[in-house]
């Protein structure tokens, strides 16, 4: 059985187990909050807040029973959405405290830190400086470069196309590729050769796989066109991402 499903059953199979594991997660979050508070206090005590770029984020989200699974690995919204809070002394007072819905990725963190330190990121880094989204000076420099509207997702330790060799001795966690957009999300399970399509604008919890209807033409024309567009864009971004080009 899928390891994510097994862990879900172990942790959330009844109310008592659910309460224990969710409360444990909240305890962890409280500990992180305390640690962040201590760091912020030390920066203030040393008068360094106006000289410090602070990035608060994490490496992955967590499934708590959604889709019948626990933990991470897969491109469900609950798994790939993570917090990103930035406190930058260069930020204007009108920008501070605002929200931005653009796609940022973990590969953007290193270039952002390097650029803030006036160090040119090496050419092999695929990400971008996030300050392009909130600093007018950076926006002006990069006005010819549109920020990403989608991205390629990969959970795979095997062959880059077939996922052959993707395996864990103790766990069954199938490989999956995806194209994540603002309106639609396309999945491809390379070992099973299964495709999925979700209209996340209308179905944010990804409960209705509309691939079947789109593939056989029984969906509205816009959905059929969306599948064709997502397939094409997926192939393009997969090649770009796996080849190491900036995304």
C-alpha cells in the first residue's frame, strides 16, 4: 500500500489518534514560533533589524488526511503550499504587510539572499530574486522578464522520463510529475502512465479529476483545450527544468 495512505490510517484512523497527532503538530509550530520570537528579539536588542533580511518558510506542506494521505511527496495543494514571509528593510512602508499571490519556489531563496548581499548568483542556479516582486528598483531592472505563471513539479528518484529505478526499500511512494498553474493542474504518473487534470480555480481541494472527460471530448471545449495546453506546457517546462535552465 502507498506509504502516505498507511501513515494516514495509522495517525488519523480514529478521533483519539487524530487529536494526538494534530496537537503534536501544533506543539511543533508553537516551538518554532517561540524560537523565531527569540531570534527577532535578539536582532532588535542588537539594533540589526534595519540591516537584516528575514525569510520565514519551510520545505513542504503536510497532508492531514486530505486525499486519504499523510505527510508530503505529492503535488496536492496541501503538500506543496508553504508559508513564505519576508521582512526586508529595503521594502517600502506601503508594501510591508501586503500579500502576493505569485508563484515563488524554494530555488528562489538562494538567489534572493545572494542578491541582497550584492553577490551575483552562479549561472547554474535556476531560481530568481524574489525582491523583483516588491522592490521598484528590481522591478525596473527586470521589467522585460515576466514572473513565472506556472511551474514543473517532480517527485522522482529514477529515470527523468520513465521514473524507472524510482524506489525505496521500505516504502511504496510512486513517482509523479506535474505542471502547476493558477487555473489548472496536470499530473502524470510515469510508472502507471496515468494522467490527471484538475481545475483548481473551481476545485481548489482537487476532488474532481476531469481528465477523463477532457480526453474523450465530453467536457466543454475550454476544458479540452486546457488539457492540450497543459500537456504541451508540461512537456516544455519538464525539459527546461530537468535540463537545468532558469525557470
